C-alpha cells in the first residue's frame, strides 16, 4: 500500500510524456530545433546587435513620452476574480487560476542585460514591485535569455514561489542561483506536469539559448500549453514561425487565449523571431480564439519603432477578423470573457482598437 502511494505521488510530480511528438534532442552538448536553422541565423542576430551597439539605434525605438501603467497591489490581485490575467511587461504575465497565482518569464530588472549599467532599458516600471507579488504557486519559464530570465528576480522568488517549471537545463541555472532543487521541475518538449490540477505541457518552439559567448544552446527553449479544466491557454515564449504551431493546435487546441510574441523582430532573423504576419498565422494554426500579443512595449530589442508591433498586429487582426486583446500594462483581462482593451500606445486621445486599425489600414493605402 505504501509503495503504491509513493508511486502515485511520483507519477503526479514527475514530468509525463505525451504522444504529440518527439522530444528535443541534445547532441554534442547542444539542443536543436525540430528543423535545423541556417548556421548563420544566430550569428546574424549577434552581428546586428554589435552594430547597433557601435552605431546606435534609429529614432523611435523608445517612446518619447511616459507610458501609462495601471498600478496593482497585492490585495487587489488577491481580491480579483479567478481566471484573470495581467500583463506586467514584455513577456511577464501574471495568471490567476484555481485561486492561485502563476507567472511567466518574470523580468523586473531595469535592463534586459547581463549588467545593469548598459543594455536595453525598460520603457516603464512594472505595475507592482517584485516583493508585492502575491504568493506564487509556480513560475513558468520559456528559456534563458536576459529578457526572459532575470537572475535577481529568480533569487528573490526562490523564497516566494512554490515551484519553477522550466525547459531542461534552465532548471540547473535556477538551482545554481539558490532555488531548492525540490522546487524545480525540468521538462523536455511534449512532457507535462500537473500543479493543483492544472496541466502544464512544455511544447516546441523555434529559437536558441545562451547567456554568454560559449554556452549557445546548452539549455532548452520551449513554449507552454496551460490546461485548466475547460480553459486552454498558450504561451509562445520566443520563437520563429514553424510547423510546430499546427501540431500543437491539433493536439491541444482550440485555445481560448494565445499569448504570442509580437515584437523584437527583424527581417534579418526570421528563423528565431516572428514578424506580426507570422504571429497572426501562428494564432490561426493554434486555433486560437483571442490573441494577446506579448514580447513588446517594454524593451527596445530591435530597430523597429517601439509601437510598430501593436500597429501592425492590430491592422492585421482587424483585416482577418481575429479577436485581439491589447491590455494596458497592469490592466486585468478576464480569461473567460477577454476584451479588446484600449489602443494605449497611440497618441492621446486614445482611440478604440477597431478605429485605430482602420486608421492604420487607410494610411497604408496612401
């Protein structure tokens, strides 16, 4: 009896394989995408980064006015309805499911950089401070890049959070930074685990990893499927467009809300970051109902104007009749009944999203 009980506990706690596809393969100490990327894809990204460092960025990559943020408090979050979502910035999203809190890629640092005196600087402060977060049941991590994995935030959350869900290898970093190994669950692609009755599946993404010059692809990257009874959510992490979206959609869709990266893109690195047109197609492949674009509005990680991702995805969604949610940072979104949200990035007076989309489309036709 005791053996059966212990075995049952282990089966609940351990990542479970699914039948959807093949796990990521590690060869020569490196992880690989489902399809091999051009060998120069990552080097192009690094080359552009060094070029920008030397020459500077064009105007408009940062806002010239203060971005309005809706402030949050711990008590406000605790009293909020279940099945709520709040964007805190970039790819950091707070979820309230089963009256418990979960957070994706928590970045609270002033800069998305290995040092805090240089590198991409925040456009806005988070809607609440790290120490004001409510008790967290789990931290959900997509990969180890600095705009997604904030070491100081992790060190503090090591005391606040019950669990950390991470792709293989990323969890080893967490343990190095002081997170107890008992709190870390590392998953390969298509493996899943359950937390308080909610299923979390690590699904493929097309990207790369590394925090230094010599650790490229030594840890895995992933997207995440979150299944809470009849609610289905998808979080893309960072990714280029690939056939995996269709596979995920077939296995786990349709999704009520997809959180898909739409920002920090460049025509020279299409294999690891999507253009807005591809973000919309990924949402369709996933059979999503509402699209909530992330990876935008907080850091200047490319050369496009800071508001361009919103402009483009809004116009595209309007044209394709796709339901788009663009909440202000700190604004609550009901996951049962999402709303469009204001076009907060446009100059005042703020116009409603469908009106803004019409204006953008009209300008493109000129």
